[in-house]
C-alpha cells in the first residue's frame, strides 16, 4: 500500500531524537502486518500528542467528526447504559491516519467489535516498584507464565516500552468478561498470598514498596493495554516489543527497543517472535480457577 499524504510531515513528535510525523507514519506502515492483527476491528483508546511529546499529550477514546477517514466510529454501550461512539481502525490506512493526528500510543480493548463481550486475551501488566531491578520483573514474568501454563493457557511476553512487562495468553473468545476478570484476579491473589515479599495484587501505591504489582485490572470490559508494536509517548520513542521467551534473559529494560531500532530487530529475525500467537488461543474453562489454586 502506498504511503498516505500528511499535513505538516516534518512536524517533530520526538524532539530529542528528531523523529517527525513522517517517521512515525513510515514506522507504522512498516510494522502494519504485525500490529494490525492486535488492533484492527477493536475499540481503541489513543494517547495523542499532535504537537509532539514536548507540547503535551491527551487521552482520547471517543470518535469525533474531525478525525481522518481511516479512523472509524463504532457504537458501544457504556456502563451507564448510554451509547457512545468509540474509535476503531480496520487497515494500514487507519494506522497512517493515527500518525496524522499524533496518536503515538494505541491501546486496544481485549475483545473485537464482532465479539465484544468475549475477550480474546488475558493480560497481566507487571508493574515494579521504583526500587526494583528489571531482573526482578523478568523473574516475575516467568512465575506468571508457569501459572498460566498450569491452567492450560499459552503465555507470551512483551516489553511494554515503559518500565514493566506484559504476560499475555490468547483466548478463544467464549468466556465472558466476568469470568476472565475473576481468573485474572485469582491468579494475582494466589501469587501475592504465596510470595507476599515479591508480589502484590492491590493497586494502592503504599502497598507496592519493594514489590511487583500484578495488574490484573486490565481484564475488564472497557479497559485497554498498549498494543504490540505501538510507540510510547515517552522520550526515546520506545516501542512495545514482543519477545520470544528465550530472548527475555537478554533484555536490559522494558524500553530496550525504539522506533529507530525495532525495525532492524524484526528484519534480523528468522521468524515472528510471537509466531503462532493466534493459533495458540485456548478456552478458559471454569476448572482453570481450581487448577490455579492447586498449581
């Protein structure tokens, strides 16, 4: 697909790196085949920085008529019972439209519009206290992975581009949001009870000192998490980067890959680091909760 025309293509989005709107458009064009399977056809929340990260950013999840054609409206019922127009993209043209409006972070729901009430993933955001080393987060990811495998799921790991890791297991979209949330909460609480010096399952900052918060709260209707291969609106232009499990030990930080380096990484790989992700989806059975407690 040909690259779309941009207004103000030389506008700088990341001033320290000299990364422009054109550079962001070109990056999303290059990774579209990898990013779109995780973002297309889903309600999205965006972090927009139309003047670049130095000029301030804002969060947007509702559609407006001023948005480019590649960004579509999708009507959803909110908790209040009211109907609202959310954001959605369908193709590479939608990704390039996101670059046009300065959408530097893409955060999809855990379900598609087609099967909105049945999540197709379960996700844990491992959020470390400021004093912890990244090696502690990597060890935590392995612990979470082992529990997911014990429950019959196939976990994958991703650098968030921030300070932590995501451990994600694809699901066959059959269980509803309540069941997925209950499973995620149970897993977090099991780990916090077994290893209270390492893990906490509560979001309160005062309880996280020296520990890793297993953020299970993203497994709820309407919650989002950063998309694989999305940029982050942070200095350095870090990228949320999927890894193979055998690469995790060598990862130096959650922001190890940037816009200027992730493409080189992908071209050097013999296979997609998440090869088989969608084929690995499993059913989340009621028995999985019992398995967790025995594992």
